[in-house]
C-alpha cells in the first residue's frame, strides 16, 4: 500500500501523521488519507478538490503533473510526499 | 473608552490591553505568530473572537475563540461553488483565471445584533457569505454572486475584486451596505434577497471619460457608516473622498481642501457626529507614501468643507507609513482612535486625534485594528 507523508510544517496547524493509504492515483491515495484525517484536507486541497497553489505533491521524487484531477498513477510500493512549495514564501 | 485593542498583522494577531486610567498599552497575547491575519472580529454579542488567516501554503482559514483568545478552533470556510465554462468566460478576471476559489477574508461583521453567531463575511474574489452558526457553515449569497453586474467587478489593489466593507444598519440589520474594490457600493434592504449598486456621484480618474461615472467600476477603498446617523456614510475612494447623507442614494466628492492628498485607504467616522471623520492621506496612485514623508491624519468636523492636519505624537519627519483600509478604528465613545501602519507603527489617540501616543514602532505590517 502506498505510504503518505506530510511536511512537518503542517503540524503547527493540524496533526498529519505518516501512514499508508490505499489507491492507484494520487486522488485516491489522498482521499483515503483524508478519510482517516478529515481536518487535514482543507490544508492541502481547495474547495474544488485541487491542490492548493503553494502545496506540491511528489510521487517518489517526481512532482505530480495533474494538480487538478490528481490523476497521476501511484503504485503500491510508492511514497507520496505532501510538501509546501517554496513559491508560497 | 475601550481599553482593549486587537491588531491583525502579517505575522500574527496582537491582543493589547490598557489598564483603566493607566498610560500604557501592553501586548497581552500574541496568537498565530508568523501567520498572515487578514481580519479580526471581536464579537461584542457573545464575546467570541474570530480571525481570518491567509496561510501562505495551506490556504485561507477562519478561526474562532470562545475563551477570549486562549485557544482557537478552525471554523468552516466560505466555499465558492464549481463554475461552468460559460461562467468563467463571463468573469472579468485576469487571463488564465480558473474557477473562483476563496482567496482572502477581507471583512467580517456581526449580521444581526439579536442573534449571536450570525455573521457576514466579505472575501476575494468577490463573494459575500453568510453564517448563522458562528462560522461553522457558510452560504454564498447567490443573489449578489449571480448578478450580471457583479461579474463585471475587477481587482483594485488586489488581483481579484473583493468586499472589504460591510455596514449593517443599526436601525434594521436587513439593510446592509457593502464597499467593493472594484465594484462600487452595493446595498440590500432585505437581508440579501435583492441588491442595488449605489455609487451614484462617485467618479473614477482611472477610467476613460465614457466610463468614469459608472457606479459599478468605482473603487471605494473603505466605506464607513455613522452609527448615530446611519444615513451618513463616508468613503475613502481611490481618487477622492466621498460622502453620502442619504443612505448612499447619492455621493458627493468633498474635494481636497487643506489636505496634502485625497488619496488614501482608511476612514473612520465619529459614532455620534456624522460630520466628523478621519483620514490618512498618501500620494496617489501606486506611490502610496505620505506626501513629502510627512505622516499626518486629517480630520473634518464640518462634513468635509474643511480639514485639520493632525500630527502631534506622530513621526516628525521622513516617515513612510501608510495606513491600510482596516488600519484605523474608533471606539464607541468617539474619542479614542487607533491606527496601525504598513511599517508596523501603532498609535492611539484619546482626544479625537489631537494627540497620538506611539504604542509600538516595531510590529509587523498592520492590516487591521479593532477595539474590543
């Protein structure tokens, strides 16, 4: 099952433990992660379900290309990283 | 006079208090240190505190405290609905704009004095929201959002249009007046069921002659209403100071008598004397510094026929402080004023601006000051 981790800077606002979340796309993996931790959802995704402008998600070392639909594929052995982009200051 | 002052800054919310009768204001608490706090509402109906945050990475948040600021909880958020391609095509946003999303909480006001928890929230990119459960849930005011004229709003100061002023009539809370940059002044008399743009008399120096009088393109930087004479409004506009004495049915330009400039952002009106108002002038348009580096407050006591320049206690020379639209507040007595600047200066006056006391010269950039 893919493993999901969050920037430690989120901890100041909402608890986001590293964990495993099932899914074959970034959308499915994040949905699973936020089902277990709904308070974190609005910090990563906006009201339309898109990645916030200054949040970046990597699958292993590669930033996701589809920031709206989050359709990038995720394999069971992949690591999904939710980071903050430097563009946000 | 109010002995408590909330100061929302780019790096946190400062809660200042003054011992009754004592000379000094002290920082009693700092909340959200490091976070951009765009708006604060100390709600006198039930003591709840609300703070709008603009987190650089993690989006806009609204927090509330029911223990006087000791702890804060996330509220629900105003959310923009999905938009069709047609709707996107109609919007006068900058090229590349996608669906409207909550970008900034620019105004928060108590909606109904008899119903604690009822709130209005003005946002960028132009949505007005209503909550009746202390911010737990919000509804977009569709009557305004769907108005064809609303779709013509454009950004003023910010990239997107926004509602920065919400004036709830003390005689009838169903009567609400909004200030919009850029979209003029909008009025409902039925709690948001219907709206009218009411900026007749304002004019815009930044538009072609054919469009300069259009009410819907006006940029009132801040609109305030006199509590004791609610038909009286003042607006600090992008290119002038305007006044209405008929409930914003009409506005007139008071001109620039005895003032360094008619440009500025902030305005405060005396709660009982509609002819008395304060402004903080700056050099237009994008320059936005005090004229010749002289930081002053101007006051009129005669409805804008004349102005006094007030500078006792303010920096003597070479000051480049600008006061943003929510950076000037007056307490309910009408004697005490607070003013916070872009360069972190905070001043209080206990005599209607005749003398100012510097509380701090070193706060972060100040976005909003409000007496508690």
